[in-house]
C-alpha cells in the first residue's frame, strides 16, 4: 500500500474538527497531520510542511478560507467545508476540488475523497508521461545540455566525467555518482565503478566487457547479473 496522503483541517469550529478527524481516521489512505483553527496557523504550517489535501472552512475570523487561498502562492488540493453555498462558484477559480456543505455526512465526504484521488491519478499519469530528453552538465565553466539519445557512455575521470556521445567527447564537472542520479534508470546503467552505459547503444557483450562503438568497456563483477537481466528484457 502506498503512503497515505497527508491531510490538514483548517476550521474555527471544534465540532467540525471532530467530525472531519473521525471521517479521516476511517480512511487508511489518509493521514491527519495538522489541525488549525485559523488561517494564520494554516499559513505557518504550510510554509514548512508538505501537504496533499486541505479541508478548509470558508467562514473564519481574521482570514477567511477564500482569502487564504488568494494569499497562498501555492496550496495543496483543497476541499472547502462551510454552512453556506454562495462561494461555490468562486471557489473553483482556486483549484478547489470539492465543496462540502455542513453538516457533512459520511457518504458525501467519501465522494469528495474519491474525487481527490481521481485528480491524483491524473497527476500520476501526467508525471509518467514526462520524458527526460537531456542532461545538464558543466563543461569549461558553462552549463550545456547533452541529448540523452546521443550519449553512448560515461567514464569516470577523477572529479570529472568523460561523456562520450555520437558527436564528440565532453569533460564535465560532475562525478559519476551525481551523473547516475540524473539519468533515467530504464535507459542507462552503471556497469562498473567507472562506467555508465546507454543500454540501447551496446553492440556486443562478452564475459568481462561490452562493446560500444568499437570501445571495450569493463563489466564489474557486482554488475554482471543485473546487466544480463536488463539486456534480456
């Protein structure tokens, strides 16, 4: 099971906290991490802590829920909770995903949560569709973009890395470990403490090395099994 989504309640009414906290507790996909009773408390908490979902009352003293949404530069997905419906239309201008009228009944709460998780699934699919096409590295004091489909392999060179591409070789100010974190795992693999290769550029494999553009690159003992498995896929 994935980690539960972090939720906060922002409402000046203790009774509303009691109801929402009880509903959240019954949903293992949610985790209540903070309860605030005014907009100031909410702002202070959100500045320092990541939150996935906010249950926000509209009618609060000093700063209303709508004012809080206007003030925050970014805010978590929000479900408004209020006894009044006149702000419903305006609320959707601020990315509010649902609007619960008090008293809040459990079936209606569950419907709002379903809507929240539907938006999360869409976000996940969008993130999966983001394709990394380049890696940014510092060469001769300037950052340049290396196209990943042109990168053949990377070779450790002290505190630098030699990037061998289809066009030329670059000496980049980056370590092999740092570079490895920047490369998509499904396309690249470390085969030796000093080498990272583009899997689709491997032309041949032998017992102790792979061949890329007539270059023989050593395979470390600890990487052999994983490389064999990856090349079978």
